[in-house]
C-alpha cells in the first residue's frame, strides 16, 4: 500500500510551496555571492592563514613542510570572498612560495620547486599569480638569441629555455607575467621585408664598389664604446657573375644610404683606357700577374712558373720604358693579350690592369679569390735514437826474454796477441808501458833487457788484461719548422767540417816551393727539409728530407781523412693535422766475437786461458723519425704557438741561473723579457701639443 505524501494538500498549495523553496534557494545563493570578508593578519603564521582561507573558499590545501614563516595581510575595507584565494597567492609569492592546483588539491611549495609540479601547459586565459608553462613557437627570430632578452623579465626561480630544433621557447612563470611575455615575443618575432636587396651595377666594378661602401658604412655601426649597434648592422657583398651588390640589413635608412652611394659611384668616367690599380694584401703581384696573363691568353705554359715571374720582376721594363726608370714595374708579354694588359708593381705589390669593364670585373673576381691569406704549417719532427754498446775483453800473454842477451844457445818464447801499438800487445807494452789499454792490467816485470831494433825494454814476463765496456746513448732531437703552404723550408743544426780532397807537395824529385791542399767543406749534423701542401679535408701532404750525420771521433787524426756517419730519409707522406706519423727508422742488433789462441794449448779446459785472448762486442741501435704538422690559419694560432715556445725558453733560462755562493758575486744570466702580444700593448700616447 503506497503512501501519498501529498495527502491532505491540494495541488495548488504544493505549487506555492515549491515556488517558495526556489525563491529561498536563489536568495541564499545571492547572499553567498555577495558575501564579503575582512582579512587582517599581522605576523600570522602561514599555516593558520591558509586554514582561514580554506574555510572561506572551501578549497583543499596541501602544505609542504618547508613552507614556514609569517604573513601580513591588511584590508581596510571588506573584499569579496572569491578574492581571498588570489590575495593568498600574492602573499605567498612575496614570501617565495607558490601554489599549484592539481586534481582538486592546491599544493603550497617553495617557488624554486613549483615548476616541477605544474600539471600541464597553462591556459592562455589564465591570470593572477598561478604558475603555468607556455611554449612559444617563433617563425622569424632565433629562440636562442631571444633568451637573454627575456631572462631579466622572468622571476629568478622560474625558467626560460630555447629549443633550437624547432625554434621554440619554453617559459614557466606566473600567468600575469606570461601575458606580458607573449606580447613582447609577438612584437619581436616579426618578418623583415628588407632582409635581402639586390642593387645592379652598370659601369663601375662591383668588387671595388663593395669595398668602398663597406669602408664608409661600417664606421657608423660602431658605438662610441666600441660595441656594434644591432640596428645599424648590415652585410654588403659583391656578385661578380651578375655585377650586382647584395645587401642585407634591417634598417631602411641604411638601405637608402647604400642605394644613394651606389648610384653616385656607378657612373661612366672620362678616364681613357680603363686603367685600374688593384692593391694586393697577401698574394705576390709578380706571380699573380703571370697567372692572369695566362688566363687571358689561354696559354697554360707560363701559368704558375715562379722563375718567369721572378726574373721579370728584376729585369723587365714597363710599357717599353728604359730599364731603371720605373724600376719596379714588371713587363707584360711582348704583345698585349686579348682583352687587356696586366702589369705588376713589385714595390707596392699592386696589379695594373688595362681592360674593358666586363673583362676587368671578371679579373677582379679572380684576384679576390686568389688574394687570400695563405695558411702556414708548423712541423715538429722527433728523431729518437737509442744505442747500447757492450764489449768485454779477457786475455793472458807471457814472454821469456831472459836468454836474449846471453851467449850460446838459449831458448826464448811466449804468446803475443793483438796489434802492436794498440795497447794490448805484450811486446808493444814492453817498449812503452804507457800503451797498455784500458781496464785491469796485471803484469810481471823481470828487470830490463835489450832487444835489437827496440833498444832497452822491460822484461815483461806476463800481461793479463781484463776489460768490460758498457756504453748507452739516448738522443732525442726535435727540430721545428714554420713555413707557408706549398713553400719549402730547411733547417740545419750542426758543424761545417773540412774534408781534404787533394794535395800538391812536389814536382818529380823537387819539392814544391808552396805546397797546398784542396779542402771541401760539408755540413755535418741535423738537416730537415720540408715542403707541405694542405688539402681541404685537413690532410697535409709532406715532402720530407731528413738527415742525421756525425764525425767518428776516432778518425779525426786519420791521415786519409775523417769518417762520417750518415742516416738520411727522403719520403712523401700524407698525415692528418695534429697527428704523429712515423717516417722510418733503423733497428740494428750486431754481435761480434774475436778470439786469438795458441793451437791445441788454447783449447785445454781451464789451462787454455793462459794461451788465449778473447773479445766480444754487442751493439744495438734503434733510430726512429716521427713528424707532426700543425696548420696555422690565422694570427691567433701564431700567437698561441709563439707564446708557448717563448715561455718554455724563459723557463729554461730561469732554471739555468747561477745559484748564490758565499764569497762569490751574483752574476745573473741573460733572460728574455716577458712576452707582450700585440693586442696587449698600450696605445701610443699622442705627444703633439695642440
């Protein structure tokens, strides 16, 4: 049985009651919307303030334990309850804290960590002190260059980074500040309709015109402090193929200025013959003139011939003028080549070109490409030589000379090894005891005796010789050379030794009044000759000649002349820049054994040592030649290399200073002054009085 809850009431009364309930509900909502609160917190704890705002706004807060401190909020007039939350966010921001909303919970954490808890990309319509992340896609400007501009406008704890792959900016900051960042990015990221301008040239040389305008306009882009004004920067280049100027700048005023200068300079001149003078910066005028003449005439036999250019620069005349009147002009060919004439002025290193405008413009473009700074090669060679020489000598000799001066039949004899006069022969030692060689020498002397032909000598009955020699040598030579690309360089470190090649002392049986000898001098020491060639890929081709020679000390007093040891290497190799490559070397191991003995007696075990003299020698030689090239393409590379070697030599000089000694005066050895690079030198002082 169903109960009717409307029993006893008519339908009209229930309708009235329903309308009354709706009116009461709407009135209560209106009262909640118009509710105001007064926020007055003086040195209040942050957690207590958050609890109060949570009750007012009905929000759930999660407070980080690191959030500590007090807040001051004072409102002189009541504010709507809906603004209590925004007021709390502003107060937290001033204290270094931020609020992040996620899944119905508001997290209050330190500002530095807030960017890690942002749930997603912020809404464009977001406002207030909420932390949001935005991605700005740039279409015209570089994102990396825009980061330094925006960084001062963003809170220190928030981020702005550039993603170069798609030219985008990622910014995390408060929503109120991101609206300003968006406006700034939109104003900067604008297209430039005047980015590239082509200015055709009719009469003048586009190469000369570009150089002239660049000299005039570049000064205006430099501020008094020495920096470059970005609004005045421009790039002006010459296109020889179309004889046009290519201009790129963001300043309309600079465009009009360049157009005006080009129009005023691009006019026909009344100068007959179209004579042009081109001053070279790096190339040699005499050699370049030969190349350009060959290009015009189509004759390749004279192109690149340095000897022709060099001889022309010293013996040639200019335009038929007598030799010595111009002095430095290099003569052209006997007849002008088709299209023009080219001469070189060696004194000013300039080219004089007489040709039509079209031909001159083509030649000018060739000159610009050839007149470039040539790279240089610094070559470091390492010659490592390790030698070990071991020798041993053992022998016993004896003699019985007591019966030499006796009458009648007497017996003499003994063993005699070695070469007379070499220090190891017993007979030679008996005549001159000073000829006994190095090592341990033990002898038995029995007075003196007289030997026909030798005179009175020691009666040396026995001589025992013991010697062991061990000599090691470790030599490292590092000759260095600096030369231009495709230019040969040579360094010699050694002595100039005389060698007797002939003599003249007598004619027949008569002595010559003035005898003489013919002598030839030769360099003995270390020689390095290198010709490098740089390829575009960074590989260096080297034509190398390496020689190491020395004089044998034992042959200095040799009547037939001295003997020299020579090790040379000649090769052509390819090596990467900065890498070490071995050119070649010598690995030698020689063993020699010499034995002098009396037959049969010398083979007796033990006792045979009295009748035997033995020498052994082992020599090991290891010689290797390494080379390493460095390519120096600009002046900074030269300065770095020079400073490194200069400071190394100064350090060696400091190590070689004489120490102080008692009773001796201090004498400082000479030392190099500190190196001052050109960029570090003080500017010259103008001493001219006004």
